[in-house]
């Protein structure tokens, strides 16, 4: 799991307006509560942006962010169709700067703050024209969007990367991705409907206590063609969240499994921070514990709330890690994603507290 938490922002997720105000600045619409909590959605602009990052990054994590073999599969399709875009031409140049800046890596979260691709492009244009200066506009909505972009592209070199990347993404969209996404959406539409049915009909209600008691009452559950077992999450407040998860390929439950993996993020972060030293945190050991903790905590949450999904979840994350799914799968999950007893116990205690609340 990788997440960004910006509790101070009041930008609405999934319902911001692409209309402009204040001299053409995009303004968030009034926050509205969806007809049902946590609706299942698809968002082409989220997939386009994540796809473009996936074509640059080498995903070597135990639980892959992107679908295994995603880049090779897309490259084969583009070669077959004789398509070469600016994203392909500029790949090495973009990769060089990306390797130097962890902030740019976090730029992959950006589309979750926007309602549409057009809105996002417009705000990026303003942001670059203003050289990232939040004080360049008096429009409060635009300032909030600038703050989001500025956290990932703080320097002039980072913003130059964003300019080139945005131009490359637009060419990728025109020449390839629009048509590709539409094809995939048509062929996988049944999984969207099925995921929505099992989520709203059965599973959401059983997780709602946990969601309410962790300030995640509502938000958007976004299915992404690009993502693997690591989701992408942004938290603004109890009603303003977005969790992007894998778009199911073979089993609609995949979306619920990854959602469970994502929503335990804050509990895991607290448990790790409370049970590691500053030296471990500087050395990156804590980050490894967070990765393992996400997987283990998701399993623990399902065992307490949706035990019928726990084995499927365990097999899914073992598969994500390239591990066999026979024998004692619970023991294998613990071995593949090891945690110190203190962190594991802290996660368990906090889950019990949250689930025991009103």
C-alpha cells in the first residue's frame, strides 16, 4: 500500500467540477453524499496517469504496484499496432529524473484528486505557468490543487519533468490509450457490475463499522486496469476518500481483497511507528514492516469481519508475491510477510478496539 493523507484539504473526490471560476480556475463543487456509500467506479484519467507511470517504473516490490508483466504486455500491443508515442520517445529522459526524486514517484496519486482528465490538465497548466507558487492565485480551490501538485513537484526540475510527462501522457492518450481503455472497459464491464453487486450487496455493510471508526465513512472505490495488489489511496476526511484497487480479471472478489489491504493503512502505520526506532526508520526497515503489515493486517481484518474471504485474500497475496498457494497458506503468508511480534500484536489490538467501537 502507498497512500497520501491530506486531512486539511477540502477538495471533493470524484465530484469536483470541471467548470471554471475565478478567471478560468477549476473549482470544487459542493460536496455531495453519493446515493450509496463507497460506490464502485472506473476512471479513465486515473488509469491513463497510472499507466504512464507504469511504463516508466521498474516494479520490483514483493507485492507489485502494477499488474505483473504490465509494461511488457502493453509494449507488445503497441508494437503489434505500430504505435510509438512521446512517452516511448521520452522514456529514458523521464526515468532519469524520476530515479532522483521520491516526490515525483508520489505524483502517481495526483489523478485521484481530480474528477476528469480535462480538469487535471487545466490545473497542471496553471500550476506550471505559476511555477508552482501557491500565492500566484487568490482562488482557494486552485491553491488547494497547487498544494497537491506542489507536494510531488516542488522544484523547478521536478516541474519541468511534469511538463514533459504531461505532454507525453497526452500523446499517449491520443495515439493509444483512449482506444485501448475503451476496448478493455467493454470486455471487462461484467466484472465492474459483479464487483459492485457483491460489494454493495454483501461486503460493504460488514466493513462499514471499521470504515466509520477509522474516519473512512465514505469515498470512491475506483477499479484500475493498471494496479496489482498494491492500491493507491488518498484520505481527506471521513467522507472524502479515494481508494484505487485492481480491476478484477478472473474473480470479482479481487477488488474487495485489495480494498481491505488498503483501508488498514493508518492502523499499520501507527503500529510500525510505535514499535520501531528512529534508526530503523532511517534505514528503511520500517517501510518494509509497513509493506508486510498491510498484507497481514488486511488478512486479520477479514478474519474478524468477513472470514469467508480470508482464504481467498491469503491466496491472492501469495500469488502476488509469486508464492505457491497450497498447504498451510496462513503460515506461508506469515513467512513471506514477516512481522515482529510487537507490531503484529499492536495491529491486532487496534483492530479489536476499532471493531469494538460504536
